[in-house]
C-alpha cells in the first residue's frame, strides 16, 4: 500500500474539518469535492485489498462530512 496517497487524503480531510470548525462550510464543501475526486482516483487504480479497505474508511468519513456540511449550509 502506498501510504503517500493516503497521507495526502488525510491532509485533505483535516483541511475540511478545520474549515468546518471555522464555519466556512462553502469552502469545506469545495475541498470535500476535491477529496472525493482524489479518493475516486485511488479506487480506480487500486488492486491491493489493503488499499480498498483503507479507501472504504475514507469513503465513510467523507460521506459523514458531506452530510454535516449539507445540514450546515441549509
């Protein structure tokens, strides 16, 4: 498993959380879209089971963050 790609994803998720803490939900939503696209790229090119398992954890986290952002924006 290439930990660098998940390290980048972890940093993106942290940025989203930081923006949410600052109540900048619009920017957090844009960052979330970027992180989701990056995760999709990881999934598209993953062949290792460990990568798929780690990716699924991030999918769940991003879905939860998206839900929280949508509630805050509405």
